[in-house]
C-alpha cells in the first residue's frame, strides 16, 4: 500500500484552473452564454402570453385574439427549442475541447513526475486519477457544465420575470426558496471533503488490487493470501463507508429540495389571490407568476442536480489538478557532464523517515566499465542503482556523473546519460514497431531488427503474423514476461545511453538466454558503461569488476579472480552458487 497520496489542489487553485480553461476557449464560452440567454428570453414568452390570453378572454375578446396570441406562443416556443439545441451543441463542443486540454495537461504532468514520487504515492492513486477522475471531469465538462449554464440563465430570467410582473410576488417566490438555500449550504459544507475522502479510498482500493495482482506469485510463495485479503477488505470497507456518507448527504439534500419546490408556487397563489381580490393585480398576472415559478422548478432541479454532480467532479478535478503541485523532474538545463565517470561519495540513504539502508558508500565507476553489484537480499543493491540512475537523491553525500549531480540532470540529459532497466516491464498498446520506437522515434526497420537481434528477440518477432506491424496487447498478440523483457532491452539498444543500469533486467529469462542477452548487450554497447545488479553470479564472472554490498555497505571491490582469491564474502557467495566447487580458470576464458 502507498505511503501517501499525490497532492490535491485546494479550492482556490481549482477555481483558477477552471478560469484558465474557460479563457482558453473564450469565444465558444461566450457563444454558449449568449445562446442560452436568447433561449431563456424566448421561453419567458409562454407564461406571459398565457396570462394575456386569460385576461383577453375575461375582457370579452373573441377567438381571433386567442389565435393571434397562440400563434406568437408557438413561434416563441419553437425559437426557444432551436436556440436551446444550438446552445447545447456549442456547449458540448466546448466541453470536449476543454476535456482534451485537461487530458493533455494530465499526461504532461504525469510524465514530468519523478519515478520516486509515483512509487511513494502508489500507482493506484495515479491510475485512479487518470481514469475515474479524468472521466468524471470529462462528463462534467461535456454534460453538467453546459446544462448548468443553460438552466442557470433560465432560472435567473424566470425569477426576474416574476419581479417584473409584481415585486411582491417576486419577494414571496424568493422567500419560498429559502429552505433550498439553507439545505444547499449544509450540503456544500460537507460534500467536498466527503467526495475527496471517497476518491482517496478508491485510490487505495486500486493500489491494493494492483499490488496484489502484480505480486501474485510472491504472495503465493510467501503464503500472504490471508493478509492481502484482509488488507483488501479493509480498503473496501473504508471505500464503502465513504460512499455511504456521500449517499447520506444526497438523501438529506434532495428530499428537502423536492418539498421546497411547492412553497414558492403556493405562496404566490395565496398572495396573488389577495391582490386580485383587491383589484391590485389581474388574474392573468397571478397565473403567469405561478407558471413562471412552477416552470422554475425544472431548471432549478437541474441546477441542484448539477451542483451535486459538481461536488463529485470538483473533488475529481482537485485530484487531477493536484498533479501540478507534485514535485517535478528538473526542467532546467544543468551543466553537461564532463565525462561518463560515476562518483559515489559518502552516500547515505533512508526511505522517508525509515531505517537507513545505505551507510556511507564510496564507489567510482570508470567510463566503459562493466561493473557487477552483488550481495544478499536487502543489502542495498537496488537502492544504489536508483541513486546512480537519478531516481532518488541521497540523504547525504553525493552521486555525480562527470562532476554533475545525477539527480540534477534535466529529463532529456538524464535519458541520454543513463537508463535504468528493471524486471518490471510494460508492453504498450500498439505494434511491435510502436513499442520499439518509443526509445528512438526515427529508427528505421533495419535498426529495429538489429536491436531485436541483439537481445535475441528477432526469432519470435519474425514468427508473428505481421512481423513488426503485429499489434500487441489484449486485442492483439499477447506477450509473456520474457518477451516483454526482451522488448524493453531492445528499446535500451535503440536509446543507446552512455550508461546502462540493469537491475534484475533479465530475471524472467532462462539462465542460458539471460547470459546470451547480457553478453549481446555488452557487445552492442561496447564502450558504454554497464552496471548490473546481479543475482546470477555468471554476470559477476563476466564483469570487469565486482562490488559486494552487505548491510548497506560496500565491503569488497575487485575483479572476479581477485575476490575469489581473497576468500571473503564474494568467495562464499560464489562457492554457494557454484555448489561449493572451486571456480574453473583457464578453461574457456570466463565461461561458467
């Protein structure tokens, strides 16, 4: 489970972001407002004309007067229908364009997040924001936003029409709406926090499911099924409680609103009857005012429903916009490294406020060197690789390449300088060619096949129905773990970094294929620096030097032969891995 979520934007930031999105398409937004206003004005004619018809009939006018006013009423209703549909069309187009901007910003901000930030927050949180939250924002922009504008304009015009007919009736109508005002304030004070808690709980559920699914084999091997089930149930219970709370808010809010709709109409009819009895107001005006207020229930109901929806989407928008406040990879151009030499000086590191895992490590990696880092589990090998790759910054000490702090390199410089490859690989939706060109968009087919050949993947790719053009993924050809690793390593060959860090990068390959792949990579990346975090000691046997990590310390450093001869920790590891047999030298070079 994650140690903490990504930031959530505060209400002021959310409002500013909304204003920014509106300003990005001001013309369309203005058109939506104008069309809605015209549609609302056209809609005001109906009740007023019906009141006139009543007054004309009471005054003794004939059928001709009724027909004339009825014709005008039909024309106004038709005009309102056309304008309202046009307004919705423009509003939906505005919403889709705005949603596209939200999605593009989300992708840009996600790609700018340092890997360490995503790992600490948990991929479930980021996944929930990129799927459920963005979808909720999209629905609001496409549907709720335009509908809220349309109905808000209609509501204001209808209320103004009642005041124009008679200020006293208008005041009575406003007074009858006060219960809605009070319950709305009660609801809004609680809704944002409730929906934010619901979103956070959803992220936790997604994180639990993702972690359990990705680590299913480990869970089974360590017999952690009951613990994972218990953690899943706890997360689901929390999610259920947050959803029940928001359901409780809606169950109070909407019934009060429904009852309150009756009060303005009843009040106007009672007061209007008194005014009409005293000849202070015509019957047609009373009927028109009552119809205006009754008609007001439709846009007001829509407004309140959209406001409720806005609380949910507002919380989602706060989570989506919160990525802007997350730490970002440096965008400033840092000094170019003088060379490819890595210097690790007095490095200490601890995760958050946890126990220190590196305790003063000193190491120099020469340009073009093949260095293997070995040691028991928990020795700090992976942590060291992350520091060398610039994923994390040391708690104290420094990690530099060519005299420049690795963590200070801007993303483009870092990508050219060093690439970290782990055993966790991803096959992207698209063809084999698409998956490879992520590393080098301009690569031609000859370069793609050369990269595949270097990692031993050309054989199975040639057997695919359409070769490089074969679609991969659930709707195409499915790849297993070893094939996904080979594709990732082929991308490394195409990226051609100065330094390659392999952290269990061939763990899913069988030993023979893994060794062949590592040697092929070494040949293709001749002259480049290769740092391998090794569990299979043949990697260390083939390396120029071997670094031994124990309990967060670098305890041995030298060639394979030197360390075996020293009869220390590495010699013990080698003997254990080799079945306590002494290494064979002078036969076949460095073959194991």
